[in-house]
């Protein structure tokens, strides 16, 4: 129940990159989505990330904890350090690391869902296809990605057998 744990949970639920989560702001969250501008993504393209109910609960919890614009500020008020989530996982004796959670999401999506390749890749913020295919693809598959991330959230929330 600390800021780093909340950031890590948000990262897991959104399948986002740690840099995107560390610099996430309240102003980026609206209409059930997290809106990342071109300068905040690895691809240089703006992106909307559908937020599951659990991810939205984390945002609401962050509002009660943060006086800053950042969702998950460090104790000094700036962004969490690049290694904050990794160190949190290491101290908790976890073998996984934040970036590996993206691979876990992608593997789960491949084996446990019927989502198409493009939806799974777009959920990770990847752009697929060649230049011509990208020029003709104008949809961000938001509704399909919402369904996929909602299923992922449900999977993460299930009690193990």
C-alpha cells in the first residue's frame, strides 16, 4: 500500500512501459482512458490506454495520496526513479521485473484470449505492419484493447487455485 506498489500495479494492469507510468499525470486520465501524448511514448505516436475498473481505482486512490500532478510521485515530489519498481520487486523477493510483466501480458494474451495479433501488439504500444499498412490503418482498436485489458485485469485479480 505504498506509491511504488500502486505504480507497479498500474503498470501491470495497463501493460505499459515503466517510464510511461513513472511520469503519468492526473491530467492524462480522462473518460476511462489514459491519454499519452507523442512525447510520452516510445513510438512517438499519441496513444489512449483503456483503463480497467481496477486501474481506475488506483487512480482514485492516488488522488487521495498525491499533492503533485504525478499519479505516483517519489517522496521528494518528483517522478519515481527508473529503478523504483524493480527494487520494490527485488526487496519483495520477486524474480520478475517490470519489463518482464509486459512479456507476461503478451504471452497470456496469446494463450488465453482470442484477440487478434494487432490488438495484442497495440495494447503494448507497438506499431505493426509496414509503412503502407500503417498509413491505411486509422483505428487505434480502442474497444478491442479495452476488452483485452479488462480480461487481463480480471485474470490478475483471480485467486490462485
